C-alpha cells in the first residue's frame, strides 16, 4: 500500500510528452502518427483477408473501406485517448501515483476505444490482450520473486491445453467453428468418432481406387513412388476400431508426420520471405537462409511430431483397450503436447490456454452452470490493456518484446521518450532499459528543476 500511496509532484510534460510542453499539441501529434500506422496495418490486412475469402465485388465497393476505417479508428483512439487521459488524470489528481501514468490512463482510454471497433472483432482482441496481460502479470511476479518459474512450464501448459482441446475435439459438439476446422486439418478427420462413412464404404472406395489404377497404369516416377507407398500402407496391422482404412497404423503415423512437417516448414519459410527479399540485392546469400533455417525445421518438427504422437497413441490405446473412446484423446493429446520441446513458445501456450478458458466458459453458459456477464469482452479488454500499459510505463522489461515494438510503432517512438528516471522512485526499475535517456525540458513549463534544461537567450 505504501507504493500505491507514494506520489511525485511532476506534471504531465515532465513525465509523459517530454517532446513538447503543450498537452493539446502532443495529443494531435500522437493522433496523427497512430492514424497513419493504423491505416498501414489494417489496409493490407483487410485486403488480403478479402482476397483469401473470395469476397464479391460488392464487398470491395461498399464494405472494405468502412471496415478499414473503423478498425483504424479503434486503434488510433486507443493510443490518442491514452495521451489525453494521461494529462487529464494528472490535472485531476494534482500529482502522479504509481498506477496513474499507466493503468489509470489506459483503462478509460481502452474502454472507449474498444466500443468503436466492430463487435465481431472484440472477442478476438479480448483474447489476445487477456493472454498478453496474463503473461505480463506472470513476468511481474517472477521479477518480484513472488512466482517461481517452472522449467519447461510452457511445455507442461501446452500438454494440459492440448489434452483438453483434443478431448473436446473427439466429443460430439465439443468444438465448433474455426477451432474444430483447424484441428480437423491438423490431425485429420479419421480421429473424429462420428465419421461420415462406414468401414464397408471405405473398403469399397479402396477397391475402386485400386481397380482404377490397374486399368490406367502410369510408368512415371511419381506413379512408381505412389505404388510403392500404397503397397507399404496396405500391408500391416490395423485395429478394427481405427478409421484410417487405407493405411495401417504405422504408415498412418508416418504420413501424418510428413504432412504436418511439410506444412510447418512451409509456414516458417513464408514468414521469412519479406525479410529475405529486403536483402535480395545487398546480401543475396541470405536467401539460402530462407530454406536452410533452424526455425523452419523446428516448427516442422513440432507440428509433425504432435500429429504423429497423437495418432500413434490413439492407435495404441485402441489396440490395448479394443475400443475407440473419447477419453483416449486426453492421454494422446497430453503426450502429443511434449512435441513443443522442438518449438518452445510461451506465447502459443498462453494463447491456446486463454482460448480454452473462453471455450469452457461458453460451454458453461450453454449448460446453464455459469452466469453470462454482459459486455464482459469490453471490460476484460480494457483491464488487460491497462495492465500492459502499466508495464510499458513502469517496467517495460516485463512486457512481451513484440508488443513493446508495436507500441513504439503506433506512437512513432514517443513511448520511449517518457521520463522514466523520475518514475524509479516507485521501485519498479522503470528506467532499466533507458539509462542513457534524459529529456531536455524547458524549465518554464516544469514544476521540478530538470536535470538538463533547455537554455534560452
């Protein structure tokens, strides 16, 4: 409580907008920079999404621009209103407390901003910010010594999350929408209990496929390789409860690994394309890193091993128990989660865990066991964003680096020129990463004599 009650007499120019003494001018500058960056973010994002979704011409003519402007306005308001409430709160309180320059100013700003955004996007933004805030609070606890880190904790969290996700995936109406489609793409429809066709029909399709190949044989290399793979897949053990009718259990797992390894490898390659082509003419040798990069193989190994372990465990349990049970997915999903050892990511673990909590919450609402809270998404978003802004102001070392870079981009670097050395009095190490920065303030607009004042003739 002592830290919360401690205060400093500096004004908003001395702490926040050190680049200009006027609150109004600073607000306008932040607004202009945030609007420019918001349009740069959302314009290509919405355009690419429209192309991938194969939108019709009517969407491009009447809906694309309004959606871009609405989302850009939301993001602009989030940054600009923070600056406004930063100054307003200082004028109301007459001084700064440890919570006021970060959490206090960001809470009302983010609440107003999220109301501008489309309702369809609020849930996704809330999940992202809740995940980020949880990670930030965890890092704050570690920095203060109140939380002890667990070795490979992100892997354990992913194992638990994967176990629950796969259980819901196997249950009837357990998952819906994008989550169900994504898991079906990753592990395959063979692992869904309510399969759309019977074993007899599947065997009939295999026979028809075989006859068709026999009628029109091809002597190409691809045909020979396919023939060899088919001969391996058709011979070998397969339990009667397994629905991978065209493969035995061993080849089923191997094929799953190869498929998802390729997907992970290609995803990582695509993510590295922009940075690689920026150095196309200056450093052509860097293009080789596009294909021979450690991260490419790590993501591929993560996805491939996840699928193969899950499928292999599921098949093993069917052999052992002589039945196909949804509870198998809990064991298989947990063991498959160990695959994150190849690609450790706290961000992925935390995000999936947050989405799992959201899924279970809505299931509780549907079952009538959990109360529904109106406007919960806007409240959670506001609190989560305020927590992250508190970290960005008072202890940036606990904030996720990618989000800090995003804040710098949104404010044109102005978030980095706050006078954090003065904030060190609150004991959070606010200036830890800003030791070399001291603002040059105009003494005519300060309440405390600046360390390096601007001299006027």
